[in-house]
C-alpha cells in the first residue's frame, strides 16, 4: 500500500471514530403530565353507571344493531375524510423514505460534446487556438458520512411526523364512527319522537272537538275552545321539526358514506327505535385512556419530531464530509479514451459553511418549538382527562334525569288508567279522561327526548374514550380496503 493510500485510510478511520449524534436524545420529561399518577386512576370509581372494563375497539357493536354495523363498515370504506387521511399518511411515509435515502452513496454520469473555440490567452498563448470538436465523458460517485448524526436526526423527525400523521388518521376514523352512530341515532330518535308527537296531536284534536261540543251544548264558553285550538295549533306547528331532524340525519349519513340516500342500507330512514346498549358502559382507566387516545399519541410524536429538529439545526454548525471518486475522459472527440485524455480522482470532500448568527438562532428556534410541543402535549393529556370526566358526569346526570322521567311516566300512566276507569264508571268526565291521557303522552314525549340525550351522551363518551381506530386500521390492512 502506498503512503498516500495509507494516509487516506487512516484519515477515514479517524473520521469514523469521531462519529457522534448532535442534539438531545428524545425522552419524555419526568414532569410531563402523562406521568402524573392522579390522572391515571379508575375512571369508574364511585360511578354505578359504568364499569372499569377495557373499552372494545369496535364499541358500536355493543348496540347489537346489524344495520348500524353495516353503516359503519361502509363509511370506513368510502368516507372522503379517511381518503384524505390515507393520502396524508402515504405522503408522510414517502418523506421517511426520502430521509432514509439522504447521505450514503450517490453517483452520476456526464456525457457531452461540443464544437469549441477556446481562448488562447486563457492558456497564456498569444495565438488563436484552433476550433475543435471536444468531448467530455465522466462517472462520479461519493459517499457522504453522517459523522455528526444530522441525517439520523432527520430520519427520526420524519418517522415521528409519520407516526403523528398515522395518529391523525386514527382520530379521523374514531370521529367518523361517532358521527355515523350519532346521525343514525338522530334518524331513529326523530321517527320515534314524531310518532309520540302525532299521538299527542290526535289527542288534542279530540279535546278540541269535545270542548266545541260542550260549548254548543251550553256547558262551556268560547275561551275554552280558543285555548284548546291554540294548543292544537302549537302541537301541529312542531311536527315539521321532527321531519327536518330525520332528513338532516339521513343527509349526514349520505355524506359520511359518500352515497346517495337511496343507496343507504334498507330500513335506515324508517328506524323508529333508539340504538341501546344493554350493559354498563366499559370505560377502562386513566392510564389506558392516555395510551389509547390517538390525539395524545399525535401530540407525543410531534414532541419527538420537534426534539429531533434541535439536532437538525445543530448539525448546520458542522461540515458535510464525504469521500468521492471520479473517472472520465476529456479531449478531442478522436482522442477520447486514449491515455492522454483520460482522468481520474479519489479523495475526501469537505463542504462547510461557516456558522453565522442565523445558525445559532435556528437552534434556539428549534428549542423553543420543542418547549411549545411539550406544553401542547401536556395540554392534550389534560384535555383528554377533562373530556372523559365531563362526559362521565353528563352521562350520569342524564341517566338520573331519564330515570326520574321514567318514574314520572309510570305515575302519569297510573293516573290516566285510574281516570279512564272513573270515566267508564261515570265518575269522571270524558274531558278529564282525555286530559289525563294527554298528560301521560306529554311525559312519554319528555322521556323519549331524555332517552335520545342519553344515547347521544353515550356516543360522546365513547368518542372521549378514544376507541374505534384499532378496528378501522385492521380493515385498512385487508386487500381491497382503503
């Protein structure tokens, strides 16, 4: 081995031995909110309406409604928001591949020919240089060393961003499922409440007719008739609202599934019974919640990417070092390939831009971004707990209100039955019987509305719990699934 070759090998070994990764290694601070023990307790403590069992990935199947299962499945297959999320994820993964391909080996080929008139004075000649046909053929290759870990930090940042994009796609998926269940529930509730409202309207019509007869018989006055007619018109004016709610739910489903109304699963528009879960809601615990919710995972991955950004900015202070080689032939076309025209070279290449104040400022900028990402991560963690605890409190309160209305409905039904028996025995008027029945119907309408609120609260609670993305990701991995 020649002396020059030995020096080159020794220099290369010295460079490799000096490898280090600039910037801080990523790890969650010990004081991050996600580590707080008071946020990881039993969510179902002192709450008899839920149970601390694991939240199922496909929580909507707890309703045991095949039509709802079909709606969710079709939405996951064709929803436009999920298509956007899938495209964003593909782009993020391509950026990871791009980062991994940076550095290392690279090469190029150059091939050119031209009719050339060189300057004689450029070669210190007083005479004119003859015009000639000149060719240039060359092959170059180089290997860039990541001595300071700048490229490695770039890969870490790209991978963390891809993970965050995956979490964003999971968030879109659980939001979609909740929207589908909510829209379907709205259709069913509107149909059910409309049926109850129609019954109340029919009863009020009977009451108005009876009041008119009593007036005509001299046993009533015009004020009672007017009051009854006003009540009838008020109930009738409220009827279009239920149809509007039904149509809005159907249009929402149509948009979520990216299908026209006539292609929704059969019976969707005529559903008249609320989806119900016949068991205590499983809510898990705080620690599992923070691991499951994709928005928490997304914020954590953004923090990891920001931390890697410090290393990328720090790497600008150091030179880019590579080893390159080139071989080629340059000269007159007829002499290309001959020893006199051939050339080659091998050696280290150093490219270093002397750091300026801007480089130091970019490091401080990256550090500030990391602090902001940490604060955002803590905020997302705290918000996840707040949303879940708020959802549990609202769900419990709505259950209590529903139970109270159910008790009131039983009392109203008992009063209506008793009044009807008195009427049959001649001890109560028909108007009193009708009024008791209408009161019972009004309470039934309130109970139906309370049941709708409970159903919607269940959906909000499952959304806060962050379940549903696991099942969707499994479907996406199957052939033919987006």
